[in-house]
């Protein structure tokens, strides 16, 4: 977890989280200085105050003042359109048609790429780079990502951010008792292999335990089946070919997102001793995010041209030991030769590549914060194969179906499916991130 927005008292996101955790999950507000963006010749601090955030941008780029005001107004309008759009997808056809004239202009903005919008509205290349510095949060650089998704994510910046006390695990730990109190049960280390369908109606799932193979499959039956495995897995892997919908080939051919490398670091002492003054950093070597990513994806030798650097222990008031994470986007093809192999049986060259990449990431941060490498007590690199193993995503793409403009118009992005009594939830039912996935759950319900 990076940070979570919309968690202030009374915010819609907080209301839902309180409902599904019975109000037991506690949220820690982030420091006033929430994030820092670093370029070779300047840095920019983002504070948890929307007015200050906007004023700081105008102070830095006074010649773009009018354009910035228009930009923030467009963020509000487009974010509202995105929130309503998926509700419309699940509405009757006549209702959707009646709304089109009301949202036509905003819809066109949402369907621009981020780069197209910025090139039409700004002149300064440094400002355009700065406004897209957090593009990792939706997984695609400006020339590929939809302005609508950018608006959803960036509309919350400067309005405050929070971190769950107890970390990401606390979210699951506080939801589980609510599930059980309602008569439900959560089964760990159990992988669904197939959605059981009879006469075009979903009736259950077939699953196997993954902690003690080879295990016999078990079947679970229910009047409603809800998949949070993502649109790709649900339509191409879990629905039997006999009942394959017209969506399968389209989803398989749809552009893929990018894989991820994450270096998990244990530190000997507080990162504050290295001059770290906020929990989150975005470090870039270039103003051209698209070209920088293309270079980074060419070879492990080119890593990294940018990274997201986070210090989770600075967000979490209950911890006694300090940690860091370094995240970069990566090319899954670097790791395909080990795909499907148990991690314990991978050849030495896999671990040699991991170590080489880990050292490059460490030295990259060291070049900005001298002493970082000496402060490390432990580190472990998660590759795209790691991500693929733990979250089941296609090629380790943690964001599901990528946020290109065409995503808005796909009928398979949403809660309903052509299979009776089968629904999608989570990220591919609505939007990216913790809040996007949670709202996807609300929509499915």
C-alpha cells in the first residue's frame, strides 16, 4: 500500500471501510509533507493541503496559472464522469442514451491520453512532467494512459492521505470477522480452477488447495458467484471453453500492462538519519516519462530511469523497526525462461539476475541519499514472477486491465457478465487502487 485517499471522517471511502470493518480499522493521517518529487535539476513537495498544492504549482509556473486552473477544474469534471460512467454501464440502455448529451464534452476529455491533454493545455515541459510524476499509481506513462484514470487518481492529491494502522494485513484482519459474523468463510491457499456453469448459469466453483499438492479438487456451490480474479483470468481461464463468451478473444488481444519489480528493504535505523523527511518519493531522471520507460524496458542493464521510493515504517506509528520499498516497472519477458518453475528449483542465473537488479536499485537510491546502502540490514527482490504467483495477475501486471482510453468502452469492464448469476468485482469492475477496487465491490453489491 502506497497511501489511501478518501479516508477522512465522513468521506465516502471511509464510510464504506467503516461499514465493512465495523469501524475497527484505524487510519493514520500522513504527515503534512506527504510526498516529494525529484528531478535532476529541481524537486517539488506535495503537502496534504489542496490549496497549498495548487498555489505551489502556480508559484513555480506563474506563466501557466490560467492553464493550471483549467486543469484542476477538468480533473474535478472528469473524475465525476468516471465515477458515474461505470454506474451507467450497468444501467438500462435507454438511461445511458439519455445521459450522453449531458456528458459528451467531458467524455471526450476522459478519452484523451494524458499526454494529449497536457500537450493541448500546457507549454512548459517541466510542468507537464511534474503533473504526471506519480503515473506509477495507475501503471502507464502519459502517452498511453487515459486522462480519465489520471483524473480519478490525481483529483485526490493534496486533499489528504492515510495509512491503515497495522499495514495492509490489517485490512484483511478487520474484514474477516465481519464475513464470519454473517455466516461466511474465507479459505486461504485455495485456488479456483474453474467456474461451474450449468445451462448458462453459474452455480459454483472448483478449487484445489495449493499448500499440499497434489490435492483433490473440491466444489463449492452458491446461488451467486462473484469473481475478483480480474476480467482476464475470469473470462480466459475460469469460464469453461464450452461457455466462453464473445469477450474472451478480445480480452486476450487487449494491450497488456507492465510488470513490476519491488525491492523490500529492512533498515538498521530510522531513515530520518539519512535526511528522509517524508514517507514517499518519486525519483525521475528525465522529463520525458514515456521515453524513460521505453529505455528502462529495453534491458535490466538500463534499470532504473525512475523509481517509487517508500518508507512504510514512517507511515505506521506502531512499528519498532524501519523498512523501505523501491518499486520500478519491468519487462516480464526478462523472466519468462523461469515461468512455471517452483521458486525453490529455479536455476542460479535467476538469483544472479535478482541480485544484479537489487544492487542497481540500491545504488540508484544511494546516489540521491548517501548512506542508504550502509543502512540496509536485509533486502529481498520481488520479480514479476513473484507478483504473478501471489496475486494471480496476467504476467505480473498488478493493475489488471491497463488504463488506456479504450478501457472505458469495453463491455467486460463492469460488474455484470453474460453468464447468469456470475459477477465481477474489484479493480476490473470499476477502477484502480484500494478505493477503485472497493467501489467496484459496492457496485457489484
